[in-house]
């Protein structure tokens, strides 16, 4: 499992209805994308931002999407080439409302203290498992950025009280979500 997200920051006076229409018209395009566990079409309006989040099952398909003409070229054409953040998947947990379409999402990025990352990762894995059992949670993904030594926790569903970024989910494409391994990824 591999996680990616790009954030397209838009002017304060940008009509977010344009993004909502874009997702309504085009969001279904990845509903059957091979290698993709899920894509959450995320927006927030303070500040105005379009920030899709992906969980990939196949990094080759991810590469094709980003650099092989597999769809990302539309984002580049319309908004310029954004920085794509990426993380190695550590865990994926299903929540009590996994069969429902979530309307909210959140992200929390936390630094891993200096030294051996194992204890911080174990603590985050245990925390993700606990959060996944909370009512209103669709799913939780925990991932690692070893370049910056940060953990990223993504929650689809009810707001995460600790989250630093909160989003509205406009559409959820889940072509291979049922096949994403649950629990620790190793």
C-alpha cells in the first residue's frame, strides 16, 4: 500500500463550485482504475483547496497515473504541476461505517522523534486501530514519510480531534478497496 496526496491551493475568492462541478462530472473516471485502492476527492474552503488523497495497491499503476499519461496530466494541464506528497503504507483499518460513503476526512502529520522509529510507529499503529473502532469512522490509513521522518494518519469519516487538516469528501472512488490488506502492512 502506498499513499499519495497533492494539494492545489486556490485563491480566497475562487469559486469552489468549479471544483465541485469538476468532481461531479469527472470523479467517476477512477471508479474502476486498476491498482487503486481508493481516491478520496477532498476539498476545504478555509483556505480554498482541492486535495485528493489516494491509496495505491500497485506502485506501477501509481507511476503510470502520475507520469505515464494515466490521468494526472489533466491536473497538470488545468492547475500546473503540484507537489505530490507520498508515504509508504504502514496500516489500513476498516471502521464501523466502512460500507457507507464518508462525507468528511482528516489528516494528521506528526514528526517521529530522533532515534529508532519503532516505538513511535508501534504507538501510532495502536492508535490507528483504536480510532478505527470509533463510531462514524469509515477507515484509517497510517503511512510513513522516511524522507522527513513523519507519520501521516488519514481518517475517512468523523473528524479526528487531533487532525491539523480537515476536508469534505466530494466523491470516493474505491476500485480495489476491498483488496487492500487490513491491519499492519508487514
